[in-house]
C-alpha cells in the first residue's frame, strides 16, 4: 500500500513531465535519480539532493559527472555536506564538510494552481572560497511563500573549484582547467531544467540570483556557451564585474605553486589543501590586481574576458536587476593595513602606476584620519561599483528590462552605511538568521524593507519587471541619468553615480587593455 500511495501521489510530479502540473506537491517526489522525501506543511522543503556525482578521488578537478541513481526513498529532510572550506561560518547547517557536496535544496509551495511556478536559483558568494546553500541566511521558506520554487545549491570552491594546472589542462578533453565551480553551477542548472517540474516549477522561467562571487559567476555564465538556455533572467547583487581577469597560463602558474605533480595533489587530504591555500593567499591585496583563484578566461567555460564579451555584444541579453550597497568596501578593506597619508600615497602608486596623481585627486586625503574612508571607497569602486555601472550600460543597450538598485538601509535604524552582504537577509526574509556566529537586531523598518525587496525580486522572477504592489515606480536603467531604486529608510527613486571616480577607474583599466 505504501509504494502504491507514493506512485499515485507523484504521478503528476515526474521529472520531465509537462509544466501544466498537479495542484499539490507531495512529501515524496520522483527525480531522475530516484525518490526523495521532504518535509513542511504550507512550504515543502527537499534538502541535500545530489545533482552530480561526488567529485572525489580521480574525479577531483574534473568536470561534474551525473549523479548515480539510488534505490528506495532518499531522506531530504537535512542538508547535505557543505563543500570543503575554511571555517568562517559556524552556523552552516550541512552535515559537516566534505568534497562529496554537490547537492541542492528545493523549497516549493505545497498547494499550487495548475500553472507551473517561476523558479529562482540562488548562487552564494564568499570570494570563491567559502559559503554554502545551507547557510541560514539563505533559508528559502519566505521567498517560496511568495509563489516561486526556490533552489539553493553547493559548488566547489577554493582549490577544489578553481585551481588550474598544466597537468589538468593536458588531461582535459576541453584543453582547459580551472572553473570547476562554474561547471558545477551549470550542472545544477541543468538538473533544474530536467527536474524542477517535479517540484511545481517551470523549467523555462528560471531566474538565477546571486551575490558577490555568486553574482560574478552568473555574469560569467551570461557569456558562457555551456549555460545556453539554462536561465532566462538574473539578479546580480554586488557583482565584481569588468575587473582584470587571469588567463589560463597565469592561473596554471599559480597551480604549480600548489604542487607540480597532479597525482600528488590528488593524494592530498582536503584539509591539507585548505591549509595550503591559506599559506599562499595574501590577506592584503592590491585593488587593481588580477584575481588568480576564481573565474578565469580558460577558453572553454569562459571563452573571453567579460569586458570583451560585453563590449562585443557576446552575452545573453536577458532581463536584469543589478545593484550594490552604499559602502561596499567597508567590510572587505579591513585587511588593507594602511592608515597614514604616506602609506596611502605609496598604495596608490602601486595600484595605479602612471596614474597615481589622478588617483590622489579623485580619492583625496587631507590627513591620516581621512585614509580609512578613502580606502573603503576605493575598494568598493574598483571591486564592485565600476563593474556594476559598465554591466548596466552594456546590458541596457540590448535589453530594456534592466533595473538598478542601491541598498542604503541602516539596520535597526542606525545611520551606519550598509556594506558588502548587508542586503542578503532582507532579500531572503531571514533577518533573524545567524551570520558568522551572531544575530543582528532589527526593527519594523527592516521588516518593511525586507518585504518590499522580496516582493520586487519575486515580481521580477514572475514577469521580468520588479514593479508592483505599493513599491514606488522603479524605472528601467538608462545611461544618461542612471536611475535606481533606493532601498533605504525610505524607498525612493534616485539617480546618478560616483561618476568622477568610476570614470577614472574605467580610463585606467582601458589603458591596461590597450
């Protein structure tokens, strides 16, 4: 009787069936690899579903392989393991850390109409080194309650996800290495395409959204042939776009610093590789330097640098929301130990050779007390704000449904400018979630801004337009006035950007490329 009941319950929830789905999502759903059980009443949650085979042993540093089938009903009540990473987030809810971590999580309304729901797929940030789809800030209950299917996923990070190496390039059929974490994201999106109808979702209405490294990943996938047809819209929060990118040769040289023989590296424990990365990564970095560990131009996953692809129109012109926070650099520039005018002058000279005098004009300091503020602004502009503006300008030239936001809300009514990542719990409706071992206070104003951001993000997922409800009219972006919706103490339309500073950075990067 038990097995027959399952068959009857999930007959409308078979992977690959029509998007015209049944009215209810069962607590047991059939995926392409087997049955998985979830939990929840109004919202069903199915956690820890493998979307690819475990990338362990000989599969370390290879493209993801299909997930093996399983017998019986897989328990989807708990998250799978978090991918191996430094222990920055004690609140992660995965079952420990493991290289066997390529799983995803699905939240979906239990009661649905016969029309398949739009799908939102979250790709987390963390500098390509840390993070997880299990983080409590990314709990999908609230967003799914707005009438979407919400998916979070894990992808390989650090050396496991982004190390290039000449030996890996030689053994690869694509003659490339690195970007394994991006390949994981593609594999997860392919799984969503094949399976999300079983959870009530429409595989042809997928919005990917991500923050920081997650947004960088999405921007890269917008130019990648591997991601064709896997998503139709995107939200990029604090995207690190248009910065100098490493090519395959430069990334391979870094891989050789990890170790020359790939067989020895495959024999190393995961903990040893995490420790090796800590030894090589500098806590203080130059703001104009190429990122060695992260997305690289490998000629396969990423055929060309983003600034080349976007300027040539070689990207998917899809509806977009792109935005940033008031002071992106304040939380991330703390490792830059510069607090005197003399040290600041040397730092600008190192980062902007042949343009340091101009840098001192657009990022001026009159005393040692001004240095930290300008370092924060310089970091935010070079890493996030400059790329956000360029991305918006390229995108809106081909896609009118392009929207910009600025997040300025001081949490719990404070006047402190929000920094990198401060908007995340507002978007997910998880203001009470723990982050880096702490819970931050919030008030009714935060709850209101959170509700408005969730409504806007979900409206966008449903229609390609974030407008609706009592949200002020959010105008599409255009390069002349640079309008944005300001999510702050009040939600109002603003315009403009840090034009002098961003123009300087744009000119400097252009000089390097020529």
